[in-house]
C-alpha cells in the first residue's frame, strides 16, 4: 500500500523569519540543536545562523536544512 505523507505545520508565507522559526521549532520537537544541524550540513554553527539570517533564503538552503532534520519540504501556491 502506498501511503502519502501529510503536511505537518502549515503557514502562509510572509517573510524568512517564519522559516527560521519553523526550523527552530522542529529542532525543539526533535530535541536537536542548531549546532547539530550545522554539523549534519558540514558547516559551522555561525554559517548556519548566517544562512537562516539571510533576507532572501533560497529554497535549496531550506531543502538542505529539512533534509538534515529528516523532514520533507512542501510548497504550494494557493489562490487567494
């Protein structure tokens, strides 16, 4: 049987602060530090903080972080 995963927390995107907060919340849920995520990504914690602090974070960066958290990234465009 093919089970489709459902989305966890949904949000209406307004800015990258939300992305940072979602990453931090998932880290808390998994009891893993941002430093550990940085290590999984092969970078130092300061570099990860720089990525998360960018005004324009790329979807590639968000996907890499999601992968490091063993999470899927869902993106949708919804009619207003």
